[in-house]
């Protein structure tokens, strides 16, 4: 198998794993918020960090499913920019892996 395809598969696997973790973080934080949460809530920095480092798809779906952090503009901005960057990286890897021009 070519190096480019291996890198592409690894990137897609990484995005899937981090997105799953991010999705679970959004759901867990929403449940804690509904119970009053207290000091054990997941920090916004953690949610945004997970989003930026590959979990944009999970964050997007987590917001839709849990209706969590939907009123915060910076969450929307961060998620959309991260989705765009992940899509661009994926497109570049596909082009390189399959020698498309």
C-alpha cells in the first residue's frame, strides 16, 4: 500500500476517534449541566480544544443532538472553522494519495 493512502487512512481514523471522544464530552457536559453540574463540569477549554484538534464533526453532531452550547457564538465559530480546516486537510490528503490534479 502506498504511503499516501496509509496517511489518509490514519488521518480519517484519527478524526473518527477524536470526534467520538468530543461527541461524548458534549453529551456528558450537557447531562452534568442539567443536573446542576457544580464544579465537576467539563471546562469550555476542553470542549473547544477537542474540537480544534480533530473533533469538529463530533462537536457539530454533539451540539445538534444535545442542544448544548448552541447560544455561544465562539463555539459556533470554532466548530465551523475547524470543520473547514479538517475538510481542506482531507481534500489535500486525498489529492496526494491518489495523485489527482
